[in-house]
């Protein structure tokens, strides 16, 4: 028994050393990086890209360089709440005030509460919320969990297939290994037609992370309990908590986070207001770099 444990321990140590070596190799292959690209490319970040590309240096480098190019033009870290707040008015995507059992940030998505028509701004809002979830990850935690509530969803509120594909591409290509699990809670039967097409846009790893939960299915209930404490979980997901989305309160929280993000990325941020009132956020402790 002891010999099996020591062998396993040595094997883990060897893997860890090998991974560290590959992170250094990838960093060397990338060459000199400037400013925000350098800040983005933490060791943890490089590890995620290596993990996503099965520890192949060339493929990881190509993927990461494409992300750096995308970030330099899309500038996700510069998106501010006042630019996307209209998208958040119905609470169709927001960061929950509870975590899963592993302490991961939880994003709640309610596609039935779609309230706008601009697909570009909808994507910008989702990117903002993903960046915000990363900003608020506890120390040592790399991934988030998505809870998707289908109340009120219909084909008329669903995004076009092309938009769904574009959104999936952004998330898969530029946020590798950020999603721990996406739970689709009690989707209506009509969603199956949409899913049959959309699932082909997912890579194999992401596909494995998408789980359908049904309230009367025993396996679903067990899976949900393994990830969430029912005391924390909203009633919409079969939990015991009443959760009302308060847009004004959430906006104040996002404005504080905008200041935190601006400090983290090293730029000044004075564009914050709620309605016509200027809002000066309180000082807030910095989270570790979102890499």
C-alpha cells in the first residue's frame, strides 16, 4: 500500500515538474510580451492553454497568440458596466452571490429574459460577465460554473444559430479551461431542436461539461447536489433560496468591480455613473490577476 502511494506521489511530482517545464517552454516560444499581454500570460494562463491543446507547445502557442490578437482589438478588459448595463436590466446574465461546493464563481443565465436585439452588444455583455466572473474567482481557483434557467425560453427568444456559433467560438477559443460545468436546468422539449445543431459547434472537452438537469430525474438531482448546497441554490434550480435580481444593487457591485479591474489592468477609470448620478466606488481589495 505504502509503495503504491509513494509511486503515485512520485508520478504526480514528475507530472508537475514536466508541466512547469512546458510552461517555461511555451513562454520562451511566445517571445517578449508587452504590457497587458504580459499581465495576461501568467503561468496559470499558459497552463490552461497547454491543457486545452493536450500539452502540445505549437498548438498552444497558436491558440494563445490568436487570443492575444483578439484581446488587443476587442479589449474585453476595457468593457465597462455602463456600456452593457441595458443588457443586464432583466438579469438574463449575472454573477450569483453564492459559490458551488468547490468555491467556484457561479454565473446564472436566463435566456428567456432576453430584452435586446443587438447581437454584438449581447456578446459584449456576456464577455463582460465572463471577465467579471474571472475577476472574482477565489485565490487558486481557475474555473467557473454556469447555471442556465430556461423559464420563459422559446425559439422566438433564442439567438440565431450563427450568433450561437460565434459566441461559442469566442468562449472556446479565448477562455480555455475556464468553464468547469454548464448545467442546463429543465430545458423545454423544443430546445432539443436548437441543441441538435448547436452541440456540433462545441469541442469534445466542452461538450462533456454540458449537463442537462431535470427536477424529477434521480441522477440529475444527485449530480446537482454534488455541486451545490440546496440552501444556496435558487428555487428556479430546485433549491431553497428565493433569489430576486435587483438591477440597481447589481449595478453598484459591477461599478466597484470596474474600478478593481481598471487597477488590475493598469488604467484609469472615471466613467462610472448610475443614471445621472456619479458614483464613486469604495476602495476594494484586489483579487489575483485574471490570467
